[in-house]
């Protein structure tokens, strides 16, 4: 989805690259970018928008509402999390 919208997967760690791409897209494309985040409810994504300190991951309804109301800063954080999750983790013991 991200590469289809013109994001360079190698540069997803760059806040400037993500903001430039989001600002150059129309509102329909930004809405299309939000839908996979709504469908793929990952705990790491939820933690970015959790507003209740007693529930660190918030509720599903609050998460969906937060995604739909997210500004470019919030979407930048989510895309950077995708970049982090895409990396293969290697643990050496």
C-alpha cells in the first residue's frame, strides 16, 4: 500500500520524507492510507493513540476514531512504526 502511494520503503524512517508524501497526496489517498491501519489493529499502533493511562492500548472504538481523525503528524508516526516493524529482528544469545 505504501509503495503504491509513492512512498520509498527505504526512506520510511525519515519524518521529512513521510510528511512530504502525505502533504503531496489528495485527501482521498490519505483516507485510503488510513484504512489498512483500521483493518490491521496492531497493539503497537494502538499505543500511539491511547489516551487513557489506565488502558495502555485503549479501546478498539477509540483507536478507529483516532485513526480517522489523525492529522499528518499522527499518520507520520504510524508510517514510521510500519518501517520499524518491517525490519527483521535478530537476537543473539
